[in-house]
C-alpha cells in the first residue's frame, strides 16, 4: 500500500521504507494470529530494532504523517503557490462537515468545560499581549456595526429584555 504523497525530493526512499515496514508489520500480525489469541504489537513496536532505530533517527516522521501543504499533491501545491497564500479549499462543504464532526467528538470526549477552559486561556493570552484597551476597542467597533445595522433603539430593546429576564429569575 503506497501513501498518496507525490514522490518529490528523495521521498522515494521514505515511501519504499514505509512499504517495507508495512509489509513487515503485516507478516508479524499474521504470525501472531497463527500463535493464538495474543494481543499483537502494533505499529512501530512490532518492527525489528534496526527499523525502529532508523525511523527514530529520522525524527519518527512517517511519510503518511505529513500534514498541511506537505501532504498535498503537486497540483494542489502549485495552485496554492500561484494564489499567493489566498487559496481556498475547493470542497468547503466537506470541510464544514469535517470540522463539525471533529468538534462533536471533542465535545463528547472532553465536555463543554474543555472549550470554556481553552477560551479562557486564549482570552487571558490576548489580554496579556494587547492589554485591556484592545477589548474596549473591538467592543466599540462591534457596537458601531450593530448600531448601524439595527439602529440605536436595538440596545434599548435588548436591555429591556435582559432586565425582564432578571426580574423573572429573581421572582421565582
């Protein structure tokens, strides 16, 4: 099984050594099945010492673990380069679906408190970097956009709704 990465700048050796490693792992898995119900070692742990050492010397980066533009094919890299960094994905619906699915998995695994935690850390980091005035400035800009879009009466209306909700909560 070959990975879907274009062979560029000597990647041939990495791909071939990856294929050899994959072949070796497959053989070991078959051997483990013949021995009986043992839990087979997986991935690099099942490789002989010389292969593990060679992979470790390369920093442990397998060709199928390339990310971002490095994992793209030559046509995609060329399109992105020609766009000067302003290229957009061709399948935005697929990206939206993948992002939503990933977010749901993270939420189910870590809960909403995880997002609150990282949001708080991000907010603290921005405050440290830019200061409290930054938040005042962006709040003013956002308020001006909303005022322009909905009119100044919008703030009065949402203020009344908020006050009413507080009254309802305290009267219970």
